[in-house]
C-alpha cells in the first residue's frame, strides 16, 4: 500500500468502524479527564467559604483574585494548548495537560496563604480551560459518525459527576479529623492523584489516526488505525463487524464567514448557559423566596447537566445540530420566563430543572457542532479558542447582569438574557448545516 493511498484512506476506514472496546477505553479516559477539570473548577465555591472564615480570613480583593484566577488561566490556556494539540497530537497534549493539572493541584495543597493559592489556581486554569475542548476534539476525531453525538453526550454526562464527587469529598474531609492537615488540602492531593492516573491510562491510547494523517505521518496513522480495527466490537450494544454505513464525508464549509458565526455562538452562549444559572439563588432571594427554597433550586440544578446530556444522547444524532440548538434555545426562553415571573414555588422549581436540562444539552451540542465543523488540521486550536470566548463571556456577563438584577429586578435582567438567546437563534439559522453522521475532513 502506498503512502498516498494511506493518507486518503485513513478517514474513511476510521469512519466505517463499529464502536469497539478501544473506543470505549478512549471515552473512559476522556470521562475521567473532563471530570478532573470540572471537579477542580467546582472547588472555587468551596474555597470561597473556607478562606472567608477563621483567623486568616481573606480580604475582598484576595477572595476576588482567588475566584477569578482559574477563569483567567483558562482564557489563556485553552487556545495555547489547543494550538499545541494541532501540532503535537491530541493524546500527547492530553497527557501533558493532565500532568500539569496534577502538578498544580499538588502545589495548591502546600500553599501557605490565599495569594499563593490564587497563583496555583491561575496556573492550573491554563490546563483546566484546555481539557474540555481537547476531549471533544479527540472524540470527534475517533468516534464512528453514527455514534459520535450520543457517545460524546454520555461522556459529558458522566464527567459532570466530577464536581458532585469533589464537593462531597470536601465536605467529608472538612468534618473528619486529620492531624496536622486541613481537609481541603487532601482534596487537592486526591485530585492530583486522579489526574496523574488518568494521564498514565492515556499513554495506553493510540494517537488520533485522523490527526496523524493530516500531519503527514501516514505510517503511524495506519498503525494507530489498525489498533482500532483489531479491537473487538461491542456485541452488547448490537454492534457487529461492520457499522451502519455513514454519510459520506461532507464538503468543506469552513469559510471565514461560517467560522465567524460559530465563534459568535460561543461568545453568546455563556449569557444563557452559565451567567444566568449562576444567579438563580440571587434571583429567588431578590424576589422574596425563602433562602431554603433558593438553596433547594440551586442544589437540584447541579443535576441538570447529568440528566440533560443523558436525555439528549437519545436523539442528538437524529437531527441537524442547528435544529437541536434552536430547540434548546426556545426551551430556555420559555422556562426562563416562567422562572423569573411565576409566584408558585413548584412552577419555579420545574422551570429551573428544565432550563438546566436545555442549557446543558445546548452547550454539549454546540461543542459537538463546532468540533465537526472545524477540519482536523485546525480542530484543536479553533475549538479551544471558541471555548476561551465562552469562558471570557462567563466572566464578563455576571458583571453586567448583577447590577440589572439589583437595580431593575429579575424580569428586566432576564429580558437581556432573552435578547441574547434570540440573537443566538438568528445566528444559528445563518450558520452552516451540521455534520452529524458525516465523515470528517
């Protein structure tokens, strides 16, 4: 077989494969990697409570620096590691990012004051911001087209258990007796161990055959692909040796205009999917609901990403990605309006639950849509750069929404969020068709 033939044949051969045990192992590594990232980020809330009490209580400036440090690092780190993933390989940079996270988590456990902790959190943010888009890019590279959407949403759903497990562990450590060691430090060290173990497991994966092919490393691409071809298919999922015939590889649509529309969607998304949800507790207390009711809504909302992605996985590969985005946007518009206007606690609770489901499915479909849209040659850096815009928006939006809430009320604040959602629907309708069930370029 000639080198030229190998180069042109890698993608179609990869797309014709059924879901195999090696695919499942790849997904398992990605689940733990993303769970580590989400768990680390979720620690900010616990740390804000820990450093706000005791004799060495943090000042307002120190607390602000601690809470923002991870997001500042993520804005810088996502495009940086995304670029490296397109140069050095998805698996290689995934290992580097996990080891860097483990190193920074270990260092955070040894810090002596809030300023040192903020520095470690900022440095950890470099890798934490890169992990989600890197995982999505790797899965888009290797998963069979007919299973790509469903398996990716399952991966995201299970990874969202990371914050729940992390915060429960913090709670247990805070009430346990550990002579000479504070419980939150042990949490960092356990997360570091999980990151290092996941990095070790990632060394057993082949590099993305699609990535190797577009980089001209054709013999290595063929060897990596052979590992997937030789892996047994999943009989328990009804897979046989030949997968359902995928839709032929889509024609390239990545012109400057279309790429700009995708980036705009990422810039708009945090207003509805992150900033508004973060303010739910403040919205309810501002409207006169009891604190216990507000905390119940906030607590139950943490399960939205889990149930949302599990629910979305059933139909994500059956409809155009854009249609899924529009459906989720409409769902957020309706349930968000009920949330900020209804006086009935039960309706507010159900509205929050369904809003969280819609927001979680929206964000997963958007990342999947972008990963399929960008070509393999630039998938890592472009998806990571788009994700950095999302993180930047998540940092900026609350600064504008909180004054609106305090000065004009919840309905006026949500009217701004609703306007952003409507704008995103318009942009989605102008964006190119999704590439679900297609081979990727």
